[in-house]
C-alpha cells in the first residue's frame, strides 16, 4: 500500500469550515483540556497550538 505524505503547501488554512476558538490558547485552557482528557499533552504540541491557536 502506497502512502502519500503532505508536501508542505497550504497546510495552515485561514478559512475553515470548522468552529475555532477565537481567543488565544493559554496555559489555563491547556491545563483544563489535559484534565478533561486525562492526558499530558506533549510540549511540542502545546507550543504549536500557542503559535497557530489550534489551526485547521
């Protein structure tokens, strides 16, 4: 089975058909999320979410 990988174009879409958080992600939101999901999110993911606010 052949796998195709993302080719680095238009990855972060500004237009989204999905509902996004319209305020900056912060440590409090991340902490609540980790509690609700009962997981510890990787710091690399947290850093990315802070830069792209979740992204699409």
